[in-house]
C-alpha cells in the first residue's frame, strides 16, 4: 500500500490523546434498555434510547483503561468475548411503557432465546414474548435472554429487532468483538509473525491491544485497534418520541405513533459523538451516556486495525487520508484468495463505505514511503541529540533497509520504520529556498503565512526535527513564531472524514459530524490511550 500524496498533512502538537477499542468482557452480559439524553456539540440535549449495563460487568478491556458502563449509553456497550465462548445476554426492558417491547439481534450467529443447554442446543421453552424477528422483552421491566456460541471471530454488530425504523434511530445498537482462539473459548491465538499481547510494545510503550491478531491468520496482525460505529440522527423523530413517552399505555406493542419518514438527519455521529466531541477521551465525564471516542494515534510503520460498523439507514463514505485501507473481512468472514485459502484477498479501499448493519475489519498503516523526502528531517552527518534516545546521542541516525526497504533493525530507534530510500533527502535545503534547491515543494514563508495553532513549525516528525532539518541556516519558521513547544508531540494529522460533505457538519454547522484526526506521532512520542 503506497502512501498517498501529502495533501492533508499538517504538523501537529497537542496533549496526549486517548483512543482504543474499549468494551466490557463476558461471556455473560446483563443489559438494560432505557431512555436518557445525549449531547451534541451545538449544545443540543437529545432524548434517546440505548442499551446499557444493568449490573456491573465482569470486566473491561483493554486492561489498562479504566472503564464505566452506565444503565444507558450510545452506542451500547461493546461486548468483547473469545471465539468458542457461549455468550449469554439478558436484556431488561426499562423503556417507557409507550415504547412497547424491545429486543436485540445478533446477525451471523445461531441464537436461542434462552440459555443454551449443556449440549449447546436451545431449550424447549424460550424466554421473553413473541416478536416479528426474535423473542422480545415486554415493557414494564420484562426480560429476554439470548444465547449463542461465538463461532466467528472479528467485528460484528448488534441492534434492536423491534420496530427498527424507530428503535435503531433512537440509539439501540452496539458492537460485538470476538477475539480469535484455537477453539473452545481458550487463550487468544498468536499467528506466525504476530506479537503476543504484553504489558509493553517492543519499543517499551504500553500495549493497548485486546489480541495479537484480528483473525487466526498471519495477515491479520496489528499494533493498535480502533472501533468506529457510524450513525445518523433525525431530531424530529426523537422529539416526537419524547412527546409521546409519557403516554399511559397498556398495549404490549406500545402506544407511540412516530412518523419516521421523510427522513432528514441533522446529526452525524461516530461512536455516538460528533466532531469535536469525538476527540475527547473515552469515558469522559462530560458524556455520561456517550463513553466512546474516535481519535486514532499511531507511530510510522504500525499496523492499525480498523473495526468499522454501519448503523442507521444511510451509507457513509468514510475516507481515511494518508493511505488506503486493506479490508480483511466483512461480518467476520475473511476475504480469501480463490486459489490459496491461506492468503487474504480483500480490496484496497480509498473510502471504507459503511452499509447499515455491515461490519468490516481493515488494516491501515503509514510510513512516509513514496513522499520522496525524509519526514524525520535527517541531515547527512548530523548527530541525534534527543534525550529520549540516549543510545543514539552523539552519532548519526542510520537507515539500514530490510528486505522491504524499511529500517526495522531496532524498534527503539527514533526512525523505526523509516523508508530508507528517502533517508537524508531534504524537503527543502534552505528555509525559504525554492524547488531547485533540493526539495519537491517550496515551504511557505512563515513570516507572511499563519499556519494555525496546530502547526508545529515543521514538516518533519519529531520534537527536535525542525532544528535537525535546518541546522545552522536558521529555524523553520523563524524564532518566536512557533505556536507549540518543539519538545511536544510535533506529529502529523491526517483528517479522516465522511466524503458526503453534509455529514461533516453538526446541524449544518461546519466543522462537525463524522470527522476526526489520525495522529501520526514520532517514535519519540509516547502514545497514551488510557483515560
């Protein structure tokens, strides 16, 4: 996967940021369906319904993130289990009586409406009450239990099977992550070439992964993982539901008459939040019913697993700037070569277009390959003085290419996964020179151009890359014009956003909606995905 042109890349410096694929562990879950309110960046408080935890969950993953699970949240709790587990989900209906019954569908699995018998078959007597697509929990605190064997690893969706045009719109959806095992719900597998989950990564930084690989396949290894659930919201529908929620109702199917067409969504969300709320930490206290964020980080060369789910009614063409995404699987089904069943054959996608109800897994990475300049700002013969890498202090940073052309000898090196063909290749030999002086582009004169608060003052990765890049010729930009300290992050920000322009607004206000930043950080920067 060749990197795209560097359009959309800006130097960035900001505080430590949090993201991961957090969730609750099972395989037994006790969920609640309840009404509450969520917030939007325009100040709106929107009446919604959602799944939440009725009792304290067994645990949270990743283990180094402190999680919470309220009685209602959007999306619902991410359920994390192991392949082969017998999963049991008991749902209690605490929605308003006027909403009627509710339920959960788990597409892709053979589900019983009761706890499985020891032989993994369904009992003769189901729980709950009859529904159109599945057994349902009656209003007024009724319950229903669903059980199934998590036969297929990967990312899966779950959502209401009752009056979907209303209940899914109101927020009743979530994600199920099945970690691959060798069978029987045992330890997660470590395919050849993958690294087992440990306390730290090879470079000494914290390992936030839930498993060594997304599937039991060497091509499914990853270094970081992020879950993105796409949905839209029509406030008119929510207002009608709120107005009718207090109705006295004795009918089992509810007493609401909410008009769900024509459909005019005004809010476009990823993980229940819109930009800029997306960039706040997971489990931030200001969003008690929207616990998950969307703010991915990586170091160059890391394999980033994207777990993507479409919910709601619309497709959302999500574009990941910086590189294409190699699709591994859809709905837990690996995309394999027709001639070699051990080889993956998923497409490279310019946009990972979501489809309602569809989940996909893909790999994204970025190395700087193909940019035709040294993103680390190395200068031939110059020594590296960054105190974060004392082993390299006082000597030049080398780039010994591996068989694929990258520097992978030492994961502690400040240029780990550098594309060696561009080592020591300056973007611009002089701060205000021209293209002919040695680079493919002319840098803007910082004396006349304001680059904004996020601009770190350098087109290079690393806290001291500006100084290393220009040496005795000066600084870029001149002293006193750098908005952020050169000792801070100084990475790159790639905008990830919907290619439907309306969907990067919040109630017609730009920027907002389905938009986030992928932050590519130098190896020197510690990525903190905790909260």
